[in-house]
């Protein structure tokens, strides 16, 4: 299955996977991913939303648009069918405006995840040491605070455990001031599964899973981006 | 992923422990630096030089000269080549025919100059050496140092005694300085190598060699880059679980912007990845020669630090405030002592004055009193027995002239300090410079003679404690997994 997503993309000359493809890949690696469906039309988006239950989020699915939220391609917290319909129209218009030549597959419909601590997991390749995993506070924090830790793949349990505790924001994961704490063991398991997946999938060049919402009893990846090597 | 082969290792063993050394191309213009550095060498030294004008100088040094390596009648274990670069391939060919243990090329002017000729010559000697399995060290380096048998880079280096610290440096300057400055600080080398351009043998090969060397208990490394990052990572992880490895990575800002489309890619720049590698493998990262020396010194002379509670003693009220600031700023704790400790301190602080919370403030007059040594011992013992304290730091101030000048006053204090160090928790002395470099140096030397190397500022001591406390913590975590 993973190899099929990758080979299809490469066959059509793409190295950037769509959100839906990226999520399928990491879900196949055993990481918890929020239920996400591709809808190619407005009516499909509405019916998928109804089936999932509101509120939902809509995001444009296009290999040519990488920064979805910057270009107005993301609508969050849609509470009913009418809002979903309107959002669909707006997202499509925004996509066209951002890049008139963009090839648009449709929109992804996903259930809104309840709030939790946002973390990021990612991978990039170092010229000398190969794949390196990253963990840190997610969402916009990763861009502003750069509060992240790294480990060389493959990771052992101790690496996963240490890198989570290494970030300055670790107290936030422990449940700062009565907030729901994050389950650290689940995050460690995810890092180990990701390490294992990266080790077995040399076709992947870079990857961001951001954010992952971490709860006391679970965690779920809400967005993901996978970039492939042009050649292996 | 290649590993050092058994035959490479055996030959490297010959090169590190040679019975005979040949210097090719030493000359007046270099002040015969290589032949002079080998004046201490216990084995046989040969010179190879074809320039007739150099022969009298070589003969004056009492060294036999030959016109070719191949003319030397007995086996040669280690060769130092200081020849013009164009001659390098011919010397490599001779080394292969002579079946030497290893050859170090002091010669520079290869790929590091980024000239066509330099790059071509480097490729030539690399291919020749690889093909013949020759242990080529360098080029552009000062090669091997084995003080026990008097094999040196320069006549300024110590010899005759075997230490326990192995040092691996890309740069000859850092290898030489580490050994010379370290010696003054009680750091003695087992074996050391400067490996320059690393065309055949790289840092990883020497790391493996020193990992298996029984004389080497601690390994220090100065690295600018490695040829095979994965191999280095794998070996370092294994070696660091057996011996402390301290790494100083030079050139951290070498990499410019890279094309990347992910947050992770933007953030994972080279300096951070190196930091990650060092930490993940359980090695210790330092950022300068000073930090390297402080860290190795603490590994040698300070017992494992298993907590961050500091018990500090300074030589005046002003110094107490500053030492507390510095240690706290570094992220260490300066806890209150137990009630029982304060009761015990009260008993004799009434007599001598000063203040006793933590840091304890003692005046220099206190040490110079007749019972100075016993008061100091009592005070140190109270800190040693206090459960809140993990590491004890004593400042000595060079205004106490007797410590350096007058043996009658100094010896009892130095004895008290030596005795205490043996039985105590981790214990460290700082000799601050105060008003006189000369007096401070004198005092530091005196302590080194007693086997108690000191640290030269609050900042350097505090950072060393912090680094070591983190290292021992990670070692404990490693052993639990």
C-alpha cells in the first residue's frame, strides 16, 4: 500500500504528496491519524461531512499548493451542511486565485479534533548522517519558538523518551496549570513507529506531521506533508 | 559500511608502537623539527634525504641517513614524510614496498588548497594507499604521538610517562596544544593522533583503535568533518558506552542554506545534527580547547557527579556572592544545608568569623592561622556529610602567599586537601587569578604536583560541573535501559 501511493505519485511526476496521500502513508505506518476523506464535488463534501458528524474542517487538496492556510485553502470548525457548502466554494476560489494553473483534486473533509497539546514530528535527511527525526511543540510554535529536539534514525526507546523531555516546553506536555496532560508513552510509541517506517522507506525525503494533538489517553495526527526523493 | 580490518589494526599497532621510525625529507629550513622531536624516541631513528647540503646537519644530530627508504637495512614501523608534495607518490610507493606499519604525511598542499595539482596528487596517493592497504595518515597533519616511547610531534611535548587519555584531532595544532597545555594540568596522554585530510584513515578508524587500546581510558576528539557519518555514528555509540568520549566539533557554521520544503528540514541544520549525534551516542560535547581540557581533567580527577546540589566555599564575602551567581546562572543548585550542618558550623564559625549559609565564606587569614588546616578539614567534612550536597567546590585565592611560598604553612593545608579529596564526594578546587597571574599559576602548579589539578575561574568550573552532571545522568539512564 505505501509503495503504491509513492509509485503513483512518482509516476505522475510528483514529489510532493497531497495531504490525503500523506495521511494514508503515516496511517499505514501505524500512527493514529484523524479520519480524512477526499471529496471531489460540493455535494460529496456535504454528504461526507454529514456521515462524519459536525464540526468538520475542509482543506484544498492540490499537489501544486503547499502552504494551504496561507492561501485561504483551509476552513475550520464548520458546523452544518450550509457552512460546508459555502466553505467548499470559497476554498476552490482561493485555490484558483493562489495558483490559476494548480491542479486541484478536490477538498479533504476531516472531523475537527478536540483541543489538545499540539506537537510536531518530522523527518529530514542530513548529508552525513542520513534520516533525522524531529519532535517539538507543534502548530505555529515550531515556526516561532523552534523548540525542537532531534535524533538520528533508527531510534531506541531511550532516544524517544529523551527527545520528548529535552524540549523547553515539556512542562506543557505534563499538563501545565490543570490542562490535560499528554500521554508521553503514546508519543514515544509514535516516534518509534515513525523511525521504523522511515528506516524502511528510503523514498521519503522529508516529512512533517504537524500538528499532532496529544491527549491524556491518545494522540491524533491532524495534518501531514510528505516529500519524496526524486530518485533513489 | 567498512570496518577497520584486522590487518589495518595490526599495522596501526606497529605504527603507534614503533621500534623504528624513518623521517623522510627533514631539513635545515624546518630546523630538523622531526628528527629533533625524535631525540626522545626509544627505538631506532633513520633519516631519508637525498639533498647533499642537508647531510651534515643530519649527521650532526647523530642520525643515520639513507638515500631511499628501501636502502634502510631493517624493517621500518612508522614513517614521517615531510617531502615536497610532488614527491609524495614516490614515497607512498616506497612505503608499500617496505611494508611499513604506517606513514604520516606532514606534507601539505593537497586538496585543502583547492588547486588542480593538489587535488590530483591527493587522489593519486589515496588510490595507491587504498589499493595496497597502506595506513596513510594525513596528508597535512603531524601524525602519531606516543609519549611512553618518546614518539612526538614536537620537542615541546612531554615523554617518558604513559597517560590514560587518547586524543584524536583533525588539526595538528590542536593535537599538540592539547598535549602540552593538558600536561601542565595533570592530563597525560596514552596515544594521540593528528590526521589532517583523512584520505585513508579517518577519525572513526582512530576512534576504533583507541576504543580497543587498554592504556586509553578517556578519548578526546577534535573533528571538522567525517567521511562516513553513519559509520561514525554507529561506532561512537558503541565506544561511548565503554569509555567517556569528549568531542569538540569545529566548523559548525559551515553549511549554508539548503533547499527544503518542510519545517523539519529548515530546523535540522548541520550544527544541530552534530549536537544530536554527540548527545544520542552518550558522548560529551565541548566547544573549545579550554572546555576540552576542563572536561577531561574533571573526568580524570573529579569523582562522578550524581546531582546538582553544590556546596561552595569562597575566600571572601564578595567572592561568595559571585561564585553563587555563576553556579546558579549555569543551572546548578546551591541548596541550604541541613539544620544539623548549621549547628556544627556555628560551633566554630563563632571563633573564626565569616558567614555560613551556602556559599560558606572564609577569609584567607583563616587558612593562615595555626590550626587553618584542621578548621578547613572540619568545614569540608560538614559539607561532605550533608545530604543536600552532591559536589563540593573550594576557592583558593593567590593572596595566600604561604600556599605557594612557605612550605611550613602550605603543606598541612595541601595535605588536608589531598586527604579530603580521597574520601569525599566529588570535590573541585578553583584557583582564581585575582591580582596575579604568576601567583595563581604557581599555586595551580603546586596543586597539580599533589595530584589535584584545579580550575581557573568560577565560570569554567561551573560549566564543567554542569556538563559532567549531565554526562553521568545520561550514563545512568543508559545503564538502566
